[in-house]
């Protein structure tokens, strides 16, 4: 089976107004990354408590607030990173 790989002999019939270099290509599926947000995967037992991203974010913001208010307790009992620096 011989394929004709003479791409250089073909004429470029793409219109000049189409700029392929400006296109943003996105992956499909679990491994895709959004352009504006960071994506994390929750374990199934954790994810079942959150119907959507907003509820998970709200719960995490509450946890962050509690950690900040009780820094001494949490720094002794949990390994958390200090983001206030």
C-alpha cells in the first residue's frame, strides 16, 4: 500500500480570514484543563455530598475561614500550609 504523501504538492485552499494559529484546542474528558479555572478531582465519597462546584467552594471557604480563625489549634493538629505569607 503506497500512500501519496506529497502534501507539498497540494494547493492551500484555506481562506486567508481563517487563522488556525489563533484557535484554542481543548482536550475532551477528565484530563482537559479549562482556561480560567483550576480543576481538581474529588474522591467519590466526598463528591457525593456536593451537588455542584458552588456548594463545594462554599464548604471549602467556610473551612478556610475556620482554619484562619483557629490557626493555633489547626497548626498543631493538622499539616496545613500557611498561605498568609
